[in-house]
């Protein structure tokens, strides 16, 4: 399988028939490669992504939003770190959303993420997002109770209504020049346990472990149902979900890099083309600048010659 087409297999284009159980967390598309070879493949994708990001920034027409959702220890931070390692920091904005503040709770559920949407010419990364509002909040009704909603608005259809709001928001953003790509890093419960144990056994990783993670594991099956419904309700052609196998970290990074390269290539990016008048101004500026650079205009400046 060509790397540039790698992500196509995991893009959800037919959400009505989507079943999370159909996606294997350990799938590697038959790739049987060494770790170093995977790094080289990723490096090639990162180089292409860097070139595309440079044109995106220069053109200043499109914005990119990449949303990452996953269970704890699925590898979101690692994917973001490795895939975005070659991107110019000037053109990338990364936001991580945790428990909402009191100020955020005084606004609608999408307010805190909306104000962080990427500018034109930038790649925005959401490490968790407004989708927490149909995942964690759904798993913990006490969180919903703290959101200060009028009681009559919290009915049995609230999750359906939030899906409608999210679809409308993403369609609006897409119509205004934001390319949205959403990644669910799909890790198995067994692999998650292994990674938690590694965090406990390795002193350098102890800081990553939280006892709350163990409690949240008790809701693993519930979360899988919520993720399935979330993807089915919100994967659209203007904002598709990619269900990325995450048991093998090297593979999940390749899939995300492939999807991002393919997404940016679909925009037909190019460097801005200057008109004839601007080109003439550039030539005038070049003559003036060349006069100050030895060898550029065929002779050295008098001061340089005297100094020599």
C-alpha cells in the first residue's frame, strides 16, 4: 500500500453504517517493517507536510483544524509531537483542553474552543476538543449539572442536539475556508493497561500516571459506545473522522501524517503569484540592493576597493 493512500482506509465516508467493532486497533495494513524504516517513512511525510505548510502560510487563504480524541494513553501527545516536529512553529497553533474554568462554564459549551480556532494560513491542533462535551460529559452526568444550563433545556435529546450543533459549526467553518480533519486514536483496553503499567514501572514516566485513569477504565465500554455514536453522527465530507489504529504507535503516526498531507494537497496550495507591476518593483529593488553587494552588479563599491 502506498503511504500517500494509507489514511483512506480509515476515513469514515459512510457513517450511517459505521461500527467501531469493524476497526482493529492493531491493524497495520499488512506493513511488516522495522522501527527505523517506519521513522524514515514518517520523515518523508513530515518533509512534504512542511513544504505544504509553508505554502499554506504564504497563501493565507485556508486554515487547517486537526482534532485529536482518544482514551487515555492512546498516544495523542506522541502523534502530535512526532507528526508536527518538522512544522514551522510560526504556522502552527496547539491547544489542549482540560476541565473547563469558571469563566468557560459561563459560556456555551463550544465557546472555549471557538475562540481558539486557527487563523488563515495556520494549522490548528486541538488535543481534545468540543467533542469532550459528548464523551466525558455524557459519561459523567455530574459535569453536565455544573454547566449552568436552564433545567428545561436538559432533556433526553440533549446529545442529539449537541451533535446537531457540532455539525452546524463544522459546516460553517468549512464554508469559510477551514479544512477539518478529526482523528480518533483507537486503542484496545489491553494495550491501554500495558501503557499504564509502563507508566507505573518506569520512574521517568510516573508523572504521567493518574489514579483517575484507572477509575475511568471502568467506563471503557461505555466510552466505546459514545465514540461510535459520535463518529456516526458527525463524520461528514466537510469534516471527516479517521479511526486510527493506535496499538502500534509508529503506525498511528504514519496514518495521521498521511491524512494531513493528503488533506493539504487537496487544497491546491501554491505560493502567491505577483502581478507585472509588483514584479517591476521587485526588479527596481533588486538593482538598488545589488549595488550594495560586491559582485552582484559586476563591480565592487569604491569603498570596498579602497579598503582592499
